[in-house]
């Protein structure tokens, strides 16, 4: 088999570049036939992954964080639409959050993810497609969509340069609570069967389980069950938001009156007043959006996991 390894050198606050010698030595020791390329710009991983899939590589691997993983998935999916469907995907976990890995059964540390790559255990997972914002033609995602508060938190977390992972996101939460947040009145339609109309603090549409390296947005989600898991929170006071944080870290937010948990395969989200920010796998799809549509594509991508 031929492996195509995409490394984002700046992932994990520079851990990507530092990890290249270990990755290369480990793959050589396992006698894998591989090509390793480093990303150089935004969307480069999508271009590399699409080209590798079209070139017939058996496995495309991202050594990166969730944003670069999202790009690679988009490249693979673009090639798949044109009939290049044999490529399998996997991850070497060196990112800040490692949320895609955590939700799909891929180890969330480099050593174990290297071992699982060699072991070559496979499963098929669902992939999401979101249209709207800056991507009216659509953008694929593997882990989840965040609308509102958690998108604003992500924008603050990336500004934190001295730490990574969950701590960076917790700092982003505090900054967002006290410096900014003005939630929109939204209409959410689930599978054309249920409509929710409320001022929403946040809407998380999950294929995986967590965001921000540790916030359990959908603790019961499965990436291969043909359904998104939604976590929808009504607006709340600043003090109440802080009280809710431990519940999201433990995955017990469904017990709180402000939170609704739902499942659906097709979703429409529309603002009825002000705009909202939104992200896909931690990558912004809009800072001032007004409408999104989401569709689940079942068993669309084969991955190597633990």
C-alpha cells in the first residue's frame, strides 16, 4: 500500500514540525511505503489530499489538528465525487484539540495513532455537508458544526498563543462570556418534522462527540449511525453560562433546562434577526451568517482507527 502523509508544521503550536522525524522513523521501521509533504498555506491540505486520491494513493494521513483534517476531508470528498473512491483516511494526532480523532476512535496522541495506522483496523464513518455562509456551494466536515457561542469561543481561543488544548478553549470561554456575545433569534428545522424557534446561545451539530479538546457536546454521538446529534442551548446570563461549563465538560448538559438534545439527518438553521458566527471542525464558515443547511452522508468515508 502507498501512504500519503500530510503534515501541518504549525499544528499544535509547532508540534507538527517537531514530530516529523518521529513520524518518518516510525513509518520506516514498519516498512511502509510513504510520501510526506508539509502544508504551506490555507487550503493546501485539501489540494494535496485531492491530488493524492486521484493519483491512486491507498491511504491519506493527516498529521495535524482538526482544521487541516477538515481540509483533507474536503479534498478526498471532491475526488470521491469524480469516482476516485478507494482512498482510506487516517490521522496522526498532534493538534490542539484532536476532536475528530477523539470522536472516531483514533488515538489522540502521536505514539498510539502511529501504532493504529500500522495495525490498519478500519471502519466507515458518516460525513456532514454544510451549505451557507462563505461556502454556499458546501463544505464537508467530519466532527461537527458550531453556531453562535462556541464559534465565538474558537475565535478567541486561537488568539491564545502560550498554551494549547482544553485550557486555550477555557480561556476563550471566559473572554467570550465577558467581552462579547449577543445571540441571535434562530429557527431550527429538523428533518422537516420539528421546528425550534428561540434565542440560541449556541447550536452544536455533531457527527463526533466533543469540541475544544474536551467539551462533550454530544457524549452519546456515534460517527456511523446515520444521524447528527444536536446540542441546542438557549440564551442565558453570564453567570449562568459559567455554571453550565462544568456540565459541558462532563457531558451532563442534557439535564439542564436551557439545553435540548436532538437527532436528525437534515437540518436548517436560519437567523430571524441578527447574524451569527459558525465553524466547521474549528474552521470558520462565516463570521456573520444568516442561514445554513446541513445534510448527513452515511458511511461516506473509510478510516483507519484503533
